[in-house]
C-alpha cells in the first residue's frame, strides 16, 4: 500500500507559514525601537506606548475575531487579516510623523495581526484534527518562534545595512506576493470541503460530535462564572506580560543597553527563537501525554528561573561587566528562556478544548488570547516606563518573576480534565 499524506498536514503547514510570517513581523518590533526613536525624536516610553497600543488592539480583536470566525469561517478571517497586515506594512514605509506610526502599526496592522492569530488557527486545527491535536497545536505555535527566528535577524540586517523603511517594504512584499496567494490556493476550513474526514475521526463521528456540541452549546457568559476559566486566563495574561510584552519588546534594547554588539544580540535572538521552536514542538508532544496543568506550572516556574538569571547580573555593576564580557551567558539565557517561551500555548489551548468544549471555541480562544494580549500590552508599556524612570529594567524583571510564580500556583489549582486523567492512567498501566 502506498502511503498518502492526509491533507490536514498541508492545512497545518499552510497555517504555520501564515502565522510565522505575520507574527514574526509583529515580534520584530524591538528591532525598530532605536530607529524610530532617532527618526521621529521619540523617547523609549513613547515607543513602548506604540507597542502597548498594538497589543491592546490585538487583544480586543481576539473575541471579535472569534465571532467573525463563527460567522464567516476561519479561512476568510485569516486570508483578509494577512492581506491587511501586508498593506499596512507597505504604507508604513512612507510615514512622516509619529501619529501615522501609531495609526498604521498600532491600530490597522494590529487588527490584521489579531485576525491572523491563534484564534483562527486553533479553530482550523480543531476542525482538521480529532487526534494528535496537541502535536498540531505545538507545531502551530512553533510558527511564532520560527517567524521570530527569521524576521528579527532580517529586520536587524536591513536596518543596519539600509534603513528601517527597507525592512518594512520587504515584509510587505513577502506577505502580499507569497503568503497571501498560498493561503488562497491551499487553505480550507473543513475536511468536507476536500471530501475527507478529520484525522482521528470518521464522517459519522464528526457529524455526531457536531450535533452534540450544537445541542449543548452554552452561553459565553457561563465561562466567566467558572473559576477554572480564571485559573487558565490569569496565567495566560502573565504569559503575555513576560514573553511578547517584556522580552520580545525589550530584550533587544536591553542587550544594547548592556553593551552587547549587534552581532551578539542578533545571534542571541536567533537562538532564543530556535530553542523556542524546539520547546514549542516538544510542548505539544508532552501535552498529549502528560497533565497539561502540571506541565504549565513547571513551564512558568522555569521561566521565572531564567529571568532570575538576568536579575543576578544586572543587580551588581561588576557582575554586569562580567556578563557583557562573556556573551555566552547571554546565549545561555536565550536558550533557557527560549525553551519555555511559547511552550505554554499548546497546553493552554489543549486545556481550553477539554474544559470548555461545550462553548463556542472561537469565543473561548478569543477571550483567552485577549487576556494574553492585555498582558502583552502591559508587559510592553510598563517596563518602558520603568526604564524612563530608573534607567534600567531590573524592577521589571523582579515583577515578572513574582507574577510567574503566581501563574504556576493558579494552574495547579485547575482540576485534571477527564481526558487527561484517563490518558495518564493508560500510560501507567
């Protein structure tokens, strides 16, 4: 018998490519901080406000995107969101004043980024995968880190050798000429559109599941009365604060402040993204086989330890000099933080599909990622303001460690899902 690739894997790869491109561009924001400061005579706090605004808009768009996905389908939302980001990047190269930057990057592009995000992608994966969903979520989330690994060095390269306008022009052309046409040709909402079944379920099982879900679907307000939802949502808020908020926005300017060269910084960011990819892929694999709540608590505690590593060196001038003189220490941080960076998303998504399967998955994911982006907005803005007041990021790092320990505790308060409990018993027998 000839082995045939299920089209679900093509769907996964195409969605992965879209998220890698769009989210990679978003995660390259830190590379533009200094160029925009110089171009528009802005301070670090104002630039951080642009990032915070983008996260707020991104976050607010998440539950709205969930509603639109329920009505128009995830494919349509992902398509037009990618197109919107591409057009926004194209026009960004021609801005002449800060308010235009706030409007194009902070608002318009961020609406597109919100549509081309985990909310649409999660619905697509849920439609195509009844089994191996944790692996699929992990692979999908790896798109963020792969995008970061590629786009950040590309940004730094074009900014250093040309200017920031060339960087955003390249991003725009990549989205408009390559990614958007690929999505149009290959992306589909449901297996039925290709005459297929989802992975892990026949057509009869899929229809039965859909009927049951429709019959038992509960009002979205019900999730806010569930403490389990808050035990999932609040840690995800902290996740956004410490990753896309703090590190993805301020790690590059932090390393520049310490005195690391562009080459060392670029290498550190690339390694962080590379190990982020590895950690995210492993996360999906582990989430299918172990308690997701215990796994999440472990990830948050390890992230706290990695940020504590930075605190050790920035808290003393002599240790800071030692830190800068030994770039391998920055590389070590990048590897350790990368392994636990986006690794939290797959088990969070899996827990959401297990605990809230009787609700609209688009809306549940939308509210979860709204909390993540709200945390990201605060994590982008607050450290920038702390830096303006103190001249360093030490206090921001202490706050992050405290929050991460709290996130771990909240995740441990979650009950085990029935599916996870039965799987653990099967593994031990």
